[in-house]
C-alpha cells in the first residue's frame, strides 16, 4: 500500500515557509552588524580615544587663556558677556604626537580659567 501525504494545514505552512526565512534574515543582519562594528574598531589603534585635558595645560594671561598643547586661545572682550575663541590652533585635530584634543573638552576649562582670572569680575 502506498501512502500519500496530506498538504500542510495553513498554520504549519505559515510557520514553516514564512517564519523560517525571517529568522535566517535576522541572523544574517545580526552577523553583518557585529562584523561591521568589529571592523570599524579594528581599523584604528585607538578608537574613540581622547586626550585628557587638565588646567595645568593652560597659560592664563591678563585678557586671554592659551591651551599650550594646541595653541588655542580664548580672550575676554569688553562688552561681550562670553569669552571668545579667536585662535583655534590645533583643537579638533590629531597632533603629531597622537594626542587628540576636542573643542568640547578644552573649551569649558578655558572659559572657567578665563572667568577666574584676577580682575575678571570687574569687566
């Protein structure tokens, strides 16, 4: 006697032929994302590395503050409520020695030092 197979009921058909490709596609997407992230971090020896900024890297003068490693300069102008960056120097660039100073890391300290210098409150 020969046996014949019945067609799959709609629920089993949907589970087998519609869900399985979705799982495979999702696994493939996950593998692609993991490999891409790994590749991007392995291309640079120091990914996302920033150089630590400290107050002793600054020189405070009468009307300006200079970040010595990058030569960026901030000044206080009469009539202006906020200090002004008038020379960016090497802020935002990787220095030849590999140090990477970002403006968002350097500027808050420069502004703090500029505001704290002697005679700053009388301007």
